[in-house]
């Protein structure tokens, strides 16, 4: 377990960004100030970043690997796919659709980081919103929330450049606590990858899947992160080398087995690596 004490981190007098006395100071107004600070390509101080990462990890830690979301039938929830370090795209989403709030919930479906130049800013803003609205801001793990891809696609190097290796280790630890998928109103399942190499997988099995680790080569966790839908019925080998390609018939059987909505309401991200 990675342990970093925020109280041991000194804040220089020259730092002009948002500050926190306690983690309870992470209000909507504070997160907006962070958003504006990062808009100017300035990084949140390591002390406050550490406080937020640690608190977010504590929020995710007791959750099942499948999280149930309940909203009123007349309410809406916004589900967003890959952000991949594009901070200004994320800002634009909030500009168009409104900032997260109890009345405006969001679910971000993995791959927050890598590729783009502002992965640190993206993940810090998301975690700040999670700390602010833990019951109204949701995050699923994607295939890029893993050490192997972070080394290849830039997140590791970016964190070490903007912070240090201990902060990267804190992020990696947090990613292992992210849920694998969400089910909205017991009808719509949202996961980053897709379905499984065999029929008969129940939502309870997903909820109980051991996720607090780096992904392996097979099993429910890997398939949640890496599988892809396709137009052909049946299952097919994945060009990725992990997970499977699955057709509409496979999806429909899974939905029927678990009492979820019909296939054309099945939300499944198409991960691109």
C-alpha cells in the first residue's frame, strides 16, 4: 500500500493556486476554482493533489466492482466516453452540459488519461468532482487505467514530470479501486469494454470480481475493460489479444439473463487500444 502524508508536504509561498485546509473544503466553488487554475496550464500543488487522491481512493475502496446508480425516471444522467488527457474537451463538456451537481449527475466510462498532454489535469478535476459529489459523480475503470499502458502512452511520464513517482504510485493505487462497471436503474449496464467469453455471467459475479489489482490476461475484469461489440453474431477473437469480440445475440442473452433493457439500449464503449 502506498502511503504519503500530505501534512509532510510543504507549500511554497510562491504557489498561487487553490488551497485546502481540510478535505471538507472541496466544495463546488473550490472545484470551479481548480478548473480555472488548470485552464491556465497551472498544476494543483502536490499537497492538495495528494489529499484529493487519498480521499477519492477512500470513497472507491468499499464499493463493489459493479456499482448501482439510481435516478428518478424524470431525471437524466450524462454518460461520457474516453477523455484521454484532453482537458479542454472536458471543460467544453461541462460548459455545454453544465457542471456536475446533485441535479446534474455524470458517469465517465474510463480512459481518462494517456495520449493527451493534460492527463494530470483531467484526472485531478474528475477526482475533485468525485470528492465533492460522491453520490452524483461516477467513474468506471478503463483499459488505460493500468500501469502497462500508462508507461506506453504517457501518463506515467507526465505525472513524474508534473509531480513525482510517489504521486504516480498513488494514482496507480487509486485506479485499482475504480469500479469495473455501473448499472443505471437496474436496466442499463455501462462498462468500458464489454461482455464475456462465456454465457451465464451474472451481475452479482461482476460485483464480486476482485478488481484491486492490475488487469491480467483473462477473466471478468479483463473482459470488462477490453472486449468489443461487433455486428456479427457469436464470439470472435479480439485483435487486441485480450478480451473478445461479441455480437448482438451474445449481448441480448446477457441482457435477458440479467433483466436488463433490450440490446439497443446497451451502452458499451468502443476502446481504441
